[in-house]
C-alpha cells in the first residue's frame, strides 16, 4: 500500500476512508424497531402520558432516530432504566441508544466504552426546598440534610460545593428518583438536589407543588445528551446528526408545519438539507430525505423543547442556555453541507 506523508499525518490510501462496520444500523433495520433507553419517568424528558405513550425531549430524540432510520417514529421500544442500570443496558446491547438525561463527563466518555453524541439540554445542578424554610440561596443550607440519588454526578457535585463553601451537610441517598422525591416530601430531608430540569419535573409530582421552590443557585455544568457504544462509527454519526438536524432545522426556520413547503425551496442550503442536491443522506447510510423525515416526525429542536419542557409545557422552563447560538444561547450544531 502506498504511504504518503503530509507533516505528521499518514495517509494509508483509499482503504483508510472506508466506513466502519454498520452493525447497529443493520440490526435496527433487520429488527424493524429501535430499542431506546429512557428514564423510569421524568416529566418533560421521558415519561408515559395519560394514554401510555412515551413523550418528552429525550423521547423525541429516539423517535427522530426511528424516523431517519426506519421511516416511522413509532417504531421504538422504550426501555425504562434506573441511573445505576443505564450504562450496562447500552454496553450489553440491550438497547441501541441511551437517551436519558445523562451528563457528559470525561470519565463516562473514556471509561465506559460509550460515546456521547451531542447535547440535548444544557443543565446544571440545583436545590429544591420548601418555601416554609424561607431560604433564598444555597449558601444558607449549612447543616441541612440533603436527599440525593445514587449513581449520578449529583453526589460528587454536592460534596464539592459544600466543602468549597465550608458548610456541613448530611447526605440521605436513595437508589431511584422516585424514592428520593418521596423521602423529600415526607420530611426525611430538608433539601432535594438534582439537575435543575429534573427538579422542575419532580416538583410537579409533589402533593402541593406551589409549597416548594427551586433555588436560583446552579452549582455545576450538566450537559445532557444521548449515548451509543464505542466501535460503530456509522451509528455514532447517525445519532449525532439526527440531533444536529433538529437544531439546524430550527436555525433555518424549518418546522413540522412548513417542512413540506420548505423541502421544495430552491435555496442552495435548503436543497442540501433536504437532499435535492448532493448525497449527504446516503453518506450517513440513510436516504436523501432523512432531515425531512425527522422534522415531520418531531419538529425542530425548538419545537420539541417548547412542547416538552418549555413555555408550552407544564414545566415552563426558560430556554436560557438552550437558546440557539444566534439568539443568546449556546445551542449550536455543525452545518449540513
């Protein structure tokens, strides 16, 4: 094989450009169903509605992948997983993708045999307290008892924050989110700590949600996103670009309502997005209309956000950092070209 050197880069001929094996894509297509790991019930992100249908921001990512790969957003088997079991389920092949409010960290990225594919939600850890405590800041929580879920990044962040501020606290840990919330509501602890988005979601489950408040303090960075297994670059690309397609669609003002009309546009950028110019979809192992399928199924990123966790939802969370980069936020996707 001919070797060509360019500085420190070694090119090994055309074979180096061949795609990695596509075992996951083939398995999903042969099965006719995507297996997607989700939470055990977190409103706004992944939870069954009153008819038993799974809905949420994380759920929409699963349905978007199914739309791109199987041309049917309903072809998804949702597998509810605890924080403790979520990584094992993906490692073992029980699920094809994990879309479950999971924080991207270096240890998880490097030691689990898994890859994060992007950020669906820029979050941070916060605190939920009873209004009756008359606490306005996390700095007033010295000597508090804190309910926390095990198997999450929350425990280490909590320890770091209290140590940095020379405060004492008592940890009361539970294995599931439901157990943690029930313990907090029953008075076994003063404070419930988790990602701010989860606090808003869990607050809705309390008997009197208005008696509780999420403090303004955010003590960590918690970029949440989907994961896939190491070793299958094509599947990694498909999941990654499914999310990127949703974000780019919002930036290009492509919506679930106008996607059919926009797909007929003569604008060069839109022609590339919709596959009427070029073969970007085929390069991913999909069809030319992959973006159209995704947006028709779940809408763009902004539509999914607003419907599930934002202004159009019960949670009513502000877009904040999750606004697009050109609207004051940091949500950003590489271009489709």
